[in-house]
C-alpha cells in the first residue's frame, strides 16, 4: 500500500496528490497494531525497493513525503504525547530532515540552494496563485501570496499531511489494541501564546529590511494557517451541534477550495475564538 500510494503520487499528475497525502498511513497503523518494528520494516522495505527501481533522490522524496512521519508519529503516540504534541514534534523532525537534505544537496551539487528551492516549488506556487486569481485575488494581494508561499507552503504542506493522517488514523483507531488519544478535529485549538507570534510577525512586516520582512511574512502565513484550522474546527463544531445536512457541508468544502476570502474569514474566526470561546457551552441562568 505504501509503495502504491507513493508511485501514484510520483507518476500521476495532479490526481496523484491525494494518495500522496496518505503515504505514511499504512506504516503508522501497523506500527501501533503490531509494534514499531513492523512500521520500521515497512519504511525500510519501501525505501529499498525504491532504491532498486529508481535512485537516492527518490528515496529522499519518499522519506520527506511520508517515511519520517511514518516512524515518528506512531512512536510519539505510543509514548502518550497526545495528538497535538505528536503532530508538532513530527512536523519539526520532518522539516529538519528537509532542511538537512537541501543543505547536503546544495553542498554536493555545488548549487545555489535558494534558487533550487525556488525552482523546485515554482510550479506549485504558480498553480495555487492561478487558482486564487480566478477566484478574484489580484494585484498586490496576489504578488504577496506568490512571495510568501515559498517556504511557508512547505511548512503548511507538512502540517496538513501529518494532520490528515492523524484524522484518518482516528477513524481506524477502533481496530487497534490500544487506540491513541486522538480527539475530534472540531475540538482543535491552538495554544494561546501563539497569538503573540502572529502579532510580532505582523509588526515585523513594517521593518524596512527586506530579509526580515520576508521571514516575517512566511511566519505570518504559517500562523494564519494555524488559526484557519482553529476557525474551521469552530465551524465544524457548530455543524455538528446543528446537525447540518451533508450536502451543505459538501458545498461549504467546495467553496473553501475555490474561494480564498473564505479561508481568510475562517482564520479571523480562529483568532477571535481566543477571546470568544465560541465552542464553550453556554450556561443557562437559573431564573
């Protein structure tokens, strides 16, 4: 299953992105079901087969896309770290590997690392920007998006892949001997100190230094994405409480994919949820 998902990801244009999200899921599941050695064997055998079929670069892509998450996430969950902490640590380890591989590649090939990174994700940025342009995002807003997506998109993609695999694992957890503690996504909430990162990054954009502004912009985009997730969780909470029909949920998700301003709106809901506590049950007054 792991190899099939990875090969679909690397060989099928566009459509292969969806199966590519769940490359680590089989190893995560069987690590928790039959032990870490089983999960490690899945990763090792997959990497060995890819090494025979292709080359070292393909193995590196596999490790970055799913191999590291397949090893780190089940280990952290089995240690009782909880879903949020496990996700955060796994994302950090995966990003560290990406940076290390990029540095090694730059040194070995004697290439400009920044240019190679920009070139490597240029297509994805162009496709995302084109989608948002059709949705009405133009001018300075679109240029800001193109500039900020470079490193931020990499971080967001790792967070999204890890999070979606956790959600899929939660649906399979009843089959595990010791189900990990993964709560429903609608209860997701960022740690409150994260808002200060958002505020600091916003003010740092005013600094005239271009390098500082670029770093601040990428931090801001990642932080806004985290509050988008919190806003989405709050909306799903109300969907569940109001027993919203399934077809309305489908319409909502379609609009979410094609309308960037809805994404911004959910991020604002997530930010205001810090003070509003929208999901806190209202206590009835005893009259």
